[in-house]
């Protein structure tokens, strides 16, 4: 009898030792990219921006190429942990790039663009988007790593795996430099889900001698509390204010992982009692003087993100997470969240037209 007891005990011990070794390896290999890293520019754009001209900017979270309209994600109480196939990833990312290009953007900001991830079949999505834009016109582009993780062994039947993802900025104007600014993140175990959060600060010369400073961002979502979310925004606004005080033009766009209008949750989901850390009301009171949150939608309210616990339907929980904040020396002439049916990602794009004031 004692011999038979030893067999399951050995099995359990082996599993526990393997699990402990895996957890230890995740923490021992943990590292973050340093702050204030200069990122190189690729492409062939040459022109500066000009005052008085109307330009178009697009922000679009690519959702790592996995989120077809019927995709559900395990971290959102759904079932799936990876894209359906390599072909599906290529189709989603190519369609996202084509959708953005259909608005004839002068600046396009993409978030959650994978370069070598298990979840997206190791497709280099940044190169797919770059190639689409290069085929259409002369663009400069900058890729900034915003997330990486060790191999996540969950779900056990099809692990999410290792992830490498980031922010891609495309510009018809020449980008003279880009600085990667590291964001404050959660401490303890939560930090494993939030590696290398940052925003990318790109500089574009303006013909009047000033600069157009474009910030591409994707703030933290899972496990974020109000203090961490506000700390990230306060850092962002501090950098924006410094540029504004120099006389520069400033545009910050992307996925803020806050209810961008502060009231879209109730607008699109009347009577809901659901609360999620990634759609807490935007703290408007910390926006510094001289900046405008672009929420005066030209064609009415449209959500930009869905909760992926179920396939997209009229019962889906939806909210506005994405948008633009601009300095008041920029005139926003049009802004609209665009309905796409969430065919290629769990986000809708935001389109803004603007002029730099003289």
C-alpha cells in the first residue's frame, strides 16, 4: 500500500516542482526597457507640416490581429487565447491597414501591433502595415515596443504564449526623432501582465519653426487601479504641457483604456451594473490648461471597443476608449469614431481632421 501511495505523491511533487520552476523563471527573467530610449525612423517622407492646412489623423488599435467579430478572449471571460490562424491574422491586419488608408491619413497611430508573438502565429504585423502604407505613398514610420511577456502557460489546452507587441506611427511628414517614454505600471504579480507600457513621442517639423509633437499611446488595462491609471495620465500630461509651453503643437492619440467621454458606458449600456478597470471614467480634472479632449463628434456618438466575452452582437458591452487630446493651438475641424462591425479587431478607428494655427 505504501508503494502505491508513493506513485501519486511523486506525480504531485513533480507537477508542483515544475510549476514553481516556471513561476520562478517568469520572475527571474523579468525586465523592463529603460526610459527615454530614442527610436529610429524608417521610411522616405520629407515634407514638414504647414499651418492653415487641413490634415487627417487616424487612431486604430489592431488587437494583435486576432479579433474577428465572433472572437472571444479568455482574459475577457471568453474562450480563445490565440488568433484562429496565420491566414486570419494576415487578413485582419491587412484589412485594418486598408481601412486606415481609406481615410487618406497624414498621420496614423496603431496600437497592439505584434511582431513576434505566439498568439498571432509570429506574424510581423508591423511590416504588414508598413508595406501597405509604403505602397500607397511616401511615409515615415516608427515602431515602439509597448509590451512583451514571457511564455504564459495559460490556458493549459492552448497557452497564450510569449508576446511582443507595440505602437506603430505612420506619417506623411518627416519624423525627425522619437522618444520612448516608460509608463509607471503595477507592482508585484500584476506587473507580469503589464510589461513595458510606454508612449512614443514623435517630432515633426512645422514650416513656421515650431514642432508638431505626436504621441502614440496605449495605456494599461488589466489589473489597473485608479491610482495607476491617473499616474500614467499625469506623466503624459506633464510631457504634453512641457511641449506646449515651448510653443509646439501637441497631439496625443490612441487607446486610453478609460471611458473617454466619461459617460459612454451609460450611453451605450443603459442600466448596466458592470464595472471594469479599463473603462473607468476619464479624469477630466487632471487635463492641463491649454488642452482639449476631442469628443464633439461630428456624426454622433459611436463606441470604439467591445468586451470580448461573447461574439459581437447588440448584447455586447461597448464603450469609447480611443480618441485624441490636442493642444489649443490646433483646431479640430472634424472627429468621428467609425463603425466597422468589429470585423478585424475589437476596436473601431477614430478619425480626426485638424489645422495647425499660425
